[in-house]
C-alpha cells in the first residue's frame, strides 16, 4: 500500500485497530433533521471523543473551523432527498479534487444493492475507488437501504458489504444485525457499524455495539443514537469505552449514567 493511503487509513483507524467515526452527514438527504439543525453546536462537544467526522463539504466549510485536526471522511454521494422519488438515485456530488482541497482523509459513498439504482450506485463506487486509489484516498462504502429498514438482515448486509469490498472500498459501513459475524467474515476489509434510528434505551445501542465488536467490527460510524440522545457527550463516552477500552455494555452504561450527571 502506498504511503499516502496507509497514512490516511492510520489516521482513521487508531493504533488499537479500532475506530469511532461520528457521522453528521444526514442533512444531505434529510435537510435540517431533528437535533442536527445546527451542526456546529452538535459537532463541537463531540469532536474530542470522535476519531473522525463523516460530513459533507457544505457543513464542513461552514460548521467546522479549519484548524480542526480530526480526520475528515467526506460524504461525496448525493442527489436524492427524503421527499424525492427514490433515495437510491444518487450520483457523485463532490469531486476528488474537492476532497483533496478539503484535506479529506477519506471519502464516503452510499451503495444501494438490490434497488432500482443498484448498477449506478455500484459503478459510482467503482469510479470513486479508481480516483481514490490514484490519489491515495480511501473510500468508505455505506451499504444503504433507503427507507427499507427491514432489509437489514445478515444475508443482505453480507452480500452488500462483500460487493462493496470487491469493488475496492477500503472500509465498509453497514448495520449491525443478528448473525453479524456472517457480515464481517464475508467482508475482507474493515467493517464499521452504523447506529440506525434511535433505540428505546441506551443499553440497546451499547449491547449491539459490544456484540458487533466481539464479532469483528473495527468500530462504529454512529450518529443519531449519540446526537439525538439528551446527553450526547455521555453517550459518546460510553460507546468509546466499548470501542477503545473493551468495556462491557454494563460498564459503558455506568459511564453514561455518571457522565449524564455531569451535564
Ligand atoms: C446517513 C449515513 C450515516 O452516516 C449513517 O447512517 C450512520 O448514522 P446513524 O448512526 O445515524 O445511522 O450514512 O446518510
């Protein structure tokens, strides 16, 4: 692996082999989604506990100061919205030149396996990988399901993750699911877990993050269950303890409860 690619990946994946990415990219198709209306206010307190930010160029330029030293994973797919016909109908919305200008450590793109736009999204990934490899910029593929949340079972996620890796993604972001080991074992590149919609209790998130880590995920790219929580800093600290300190869900919940009391 060339030095630039290796260097960028080592900024993203920490020395223990694990990673906590903080996604705040949801507005690219959801608009000012609840609790992310003012990205700067969400991002600033979470940054110290994040290993990287997953973010669009617009929010990066306007809501993150350029003296930021946390690695940036630039969301580069887009072109669809919650109110449009099909969330899967995305294209490449940001060029590799722009990613380089913004000093991105990686770029991220959604793929919609099984959708009407499967071929387009997979070929977008392949094209992005060609460009990323040329400049030493890793591509994170997001196995997206649009509004079809029921798709998130091991069979589908293993298929989508493997295809993304085969097309050259250096990291795959997918959902945790029952039988998650099938997803990780079938995917030859590091896997990070998204959080999905807000769960009923904090423990549910901590439980699945822990389970996913035991089954081989390298970490998370988990947003809503952190920044929609009433105590986002407490929540990220709890998740971080599982990712980087090997805490159990019970220990992590104790961290959440203690930190919650601190503000
Ligand atoms: C949204 C994304 C998010 O980065 C991803 O879904 C992770 O966020 P969450 O934990 O909120 O699901 O790709 O476009």
